C-alpha cells in the first residue's frame, strides 16, 4: 500500500486509458486512478462522429478516436496517460492504430 500511495503522490500513472471495441462502435476514456472519474472521453457513437464517418468500427474510426481522445486529454491538462496491454491479447489492428495515433497527436503514454 505504501508504494501505491507514493506512486500516486509523485504523479506516476495517475491517469489510465480505457478502450472498448464493440461490433458497432469504438469507445475511449481517460480515468483518474484515485477516484475513477472520467476526465476525457470519445466515442464513435457521438453525433458528430456518426455524421462524419462511414464505418464506425474500423481502423479509420479508431484513428479518429485516438486523435480526439488525445486532444481532449491535453485540453483537460493531463500530462501523460497509462495504458496496460490486456494479457492474452495481441497488440495489432484497431488497438495498435488507436494507440499509435494518440502518440502521433502528442499524448505521451507510459
């Protein structure tokens, strides 16, 4: 417990990235680890995204969500986001595109 409190006091891994891919949509949220509040969110289910994108669940949609969540997180003054690769899953496809797009948009991932 002491190392957990110390890490949060320093600010390491304070914000976590949560990603969900359904058959129809792509969702991404940035959560504050201490209390679980959502600080930034983006989804292809939003009206603007539904009108702009032809397919709401492909790699292009994942890249748009990656750019959007990075911009919204930077607007919320979040310095870096922690992402844990799910165990047993490959890092490819839509997940890789979303993470790479966030890095290209200037959001540091640790």
